[in-house]
């Protein structure tokens, strides 16, 4: 995984590999704060996943949402988005330099082979990347899958 610099919703500077994913079980999705298509239902569904995982989030399982619009979505925008959905502690929202975010998007598999669809933000994948970088084990599940199905997928890494 690229070790690009990112910025959390709290304004903290982090490195993707060193600070966020190394030797951790992670759940990653892509979103953007002014999305009216896939992001709101995906975030609401992930909130149910966060609730099912309870105190394990931020301790055993690390949830990350990475903006698709890093030039627009700054930490304050991400905090407002989180507040709008009632996101609880332990789930980190991230932004950064556009080139860094684009590299992560591609490396994490959040793209379409159809270039036209890939360039349309309304067509972003709606998937979750679940993985453990230390074990080099990764999978994807739909962000709108049943919350218990997502939790079961996460549990298969524990």
C-alpha cells in the first residue's frame, strides 16, 4: 500500500501505510461530502456496521472513509458530514493531496474499467475494501450489503 500523506477529519497528519493500515484490520470506503447518490445510504449502512462492531471499532477494526473530492473536502467538511450522519468515535474520515488520494483509490481497487464511468463521481464503486495489510489479505463487499453480512466478512479476518 502506498504510504502517502493524508489528513484526518480532526486535522491530524497521517501516513496511510505507517499510521493507518500496517498490521491492522481495516474497512475502507470512498465517499465525498456533497454526494447525493451512493454516499448517504452507504454511510448510513456503515453506521449500522459500526454499531454492530461496538467498541471493537478503533481498537480491533479500523474504519476509514476517504473522500473522492480532496480538493473540496477539508477536515471541517468531513466533520460536518460525520455529524450529519451521527458517526461515532473510532471511524476516521480522510482527505489529502488529490494525487495521493487518486493513487490510493486506484491501488485499493475503487475504479471502473470503463473510463467514462470511472470519471463520473456519481458512478463510484459503492464498495468496501476489507483487509489486513500485514497479512496481505484483502477483499471487497458492496457497501450496501446487509450490515450483518459486512460484519461477518470483517470477522473472517479476526
